[in-house]
């Protein structure tokens, strides 16, 4: 494929409680792309040590301490933010650090819970063909009342697959994003604050060289109900409810909630049941296989996470929200025994 030999690189970040998803992300990249470098910011020593032992190809591990040494202001920010908020604060810093230290031409941030079904270079090749230097992706919320409310709250664009280039106009946008998250990266829905995400809203207004990825980049729990089926060959194509076919570049497996070792609440809600199972079951089996190997070899148990800095809210997010069934869809409860 055109683009596989180009200078695209990728980065992600995670700690030990997301290492299973990070390894699955790496596996999905290598299934379609053996050339591009993946930079991984390891948020704890356990993650770094385990990844070092796995012999992953074309992977460069970055220590959190190296980032914090390069950007001393992060230490103070870390004291006053939840772990999730701090991760969001790190994202633009990590991309900039990669440009400065490794002199990459392009770097794409990837959420660690996405999974590729096509070559990850595809959107970046499209970006260059359009004469652009920065890429952002839409949430793609449904065009209904609930979808419009979600877009107002969470923003039009999603921090999940975001590309910057090592040239001034794109670096200027990256600098603006970095300064914004330094100023405020709180997650507080009541005040309309959603971490780092809504800062992307201004990108298209600030630069004419921002490319907005096409449908198929970022299929996710919040928009899967817009689709009726998927077609698997060497790559994956997804069919909309209107019968239009799109190449599915990746799926964003956001907010999986484990009720037990083998029972998962996928948190999707109303969507085609067959399509949900077609997408989720293979991924969940891969995650379970990774978890089993991590436990057998390193005795690692993956824990739930929270995003709020308020202790009582964080407790609800971590321990109680996993039992919430979206739209009362019992098909969201999947057993993977």
C-alpha cells in the first residue's frame, strides 16, 4: 500500500491497567503494517519492564520520568489532577517530545483502546493527498436529539487518532493544544469540561491545512447504531443503515466494563446485535488471551479505572458504573467463556 514506506509514526500511552489493550493495539497495527514505529509512553515501571521483555518490533519505549524531566511543569500539574486528567495532559507533550527528540516527520496519537482493521496509514495518506498537515477525527454522533446533546457536551472531535507533522503550521496547533491542557484539563461534565477533547474544536478555524478524517475512522460505541453489518475479508468494511459501505480503519473499544473474568458489559446500547457480537467477541477473546498470559507470566491483574478527581465520583465510576446497562440492552452483556 502507498504510505507503508512513508515516514508515519505513532504513539500511545498507558499504565499496567491498560497494558492488555495496549498490546492488542500493537498486534492490530503489526497485522497490517510492519514498517511504522510505535512510541509507547510507559506510565509505570511494571508496564515498561513487561513491554521490554516482549520483544515488540518497531517499538520505542519512553519513560514517564524522561517526559517529566523534559517538561518540569508536569510535576506540579500531576499533583492536582486525577490520573486520567494527567494522561490527557501528557498527550500533546508526548507528540512534541517525539518530534524534538526523534525528529519524526509525522506522528499520530492513538488511544490505547482502539484496534485496527486496516492499515493505520490510510487516513494519513488521505491527509497528504488533500494537501494537509494535521488530522483530526469526528466523534460521529448520530444525528438525533441524544447525539446532538452528546456532541454539545463532548465536542465534535475525538482525541483518538490525531496526526501532527513536524512543520510550523501543525506544530503551532500542537503548541496551542499543549498550552490549553496545561491551563485546564479537568473532567467535569457539569461545567462542560471534558479534559483535552474540546480544544480540538478550534483547529479547523485556526488552520486551512487541517484534514478531517472520513467515515470509517473511529467507529465506536457512541455511533455503532448507525451501522447494520460488517464485511470481513483481508480488511473490514462496515455498512451503514442506508446501505453505504465504508472501510473500517479502526474501532474504539471505549469503556469496556468487566463484571467478572469472563463477563463484559460493552456499554453500547441500541445497535444491531449481530454486528455488536461480530466486532466485540473476537476482540474480547484476544484481550482475555493477553490477560491470561500476563497473569501466568507476571501475576498481573487488570483493575478498573476512573476519570474524576472527586473521590466519591471516582468510586462510582470505578465500582458501580460497570453495572449500568445502556438503554436496557441485555445484549451488551457478553460472556466469553
